[in-house]
C-alpha cells in the first residue's frame, strides 16, 4: 500500500505527501492513520519516542501536503500561523467542463448541512462561518479544467463546497455532485509557504506533480 513520503524534515517540522484513502487523525475505528505512518517513519530513522502532531488535516480522499510538528515547544508557533492565516496553502483541483472565468474569489460563509451530517453547505451572509477561496483557471483538456485554488480560511470541505456552489464540483466528489472518476477525488494539496518556527526562514514546500490529476505540469506553474 502506498503510504506517501516525506518531502521535508528537520528537528521540529515534517511535511508528508499524503496518498488517497488514509485519514490524518484517528477516528475511533482503529484504522491506520497518517500520524501512524509518520510515527513509523520517525522510528525507522532513529527518532523513537518523537510524537508527531498534525498541524492540519486533509479529507481521506484528498492527497498532498500535510504538516506535522515534531516538537511541543515550537508547535504553538505553527498553530498561530494556521490560526492567523500566515500559511499560504495552494491546492490543485480538476472540474468537468469549461470554466468561463479566468479568476474568481468566493466569500460565501460555510456551515453544516442540517439534512446530511457528512456534508457542509454554502450559506447566506450572516449564517455559517466566514470563508474565502481564491480560484484561478490554469488549463483545459479532454473536457476538464485544471484550477489552482488558494485558501484564505480553512473551513471543513471549503474548496469542495465553494466549487460546487459555483456549479463546478470537483471530479470524483460524489458527496457534492462531481463527475465520476476512476482516479478518485481530483483534489491535491500541492504547495505551502510558512515561516519556520525556529529560524523564521520562509519555507516553500511543494509535492511532486500529481499526475493522477493532470498528466503534465502546465508551463505557467
């Protein structure tokens, strides 16, 4: 089973390229988690006893970059960047059909769907929690469109909900009406920028190009 790979690692911070089909945190079922995978990796490299703490989470079927804190003393600095939106996180998403606009900013609040506990929903102003998503069209091929998506806030299912609210659900996202896909949910956490919690250096982390979403990386990216 593909369990992903480390793409950055030092004494206090680790970034992992998460595959589809694995949850980040335990859900009470006893299923193996990404945290378990990272713990095993640390033990195998001689760092027995280090307990990785995920700074973010991805849905089970979303692939890509997940950050882990490896040091309790510096974790608050990472948490503060998440809470203060100082981390820039960029996703790749594929939708069916042609998207008629080049760029769009969506600021619809997001709340829970009262009729389906699995889902979130786009709300009217004054309801739900504030949410902002920035979207840019990058490429079109074979009846699909590749989008680069930047999160300003980090609500549950935010990208999935906002794209569905525009009439462009992500391919493979059955929960929000996306087209069927043999490659799963075509959403990938591709790139992240953050300040290193010790050195203050601005880190730019990036996974390998996800060929399951789009065969070749567009020249403008």
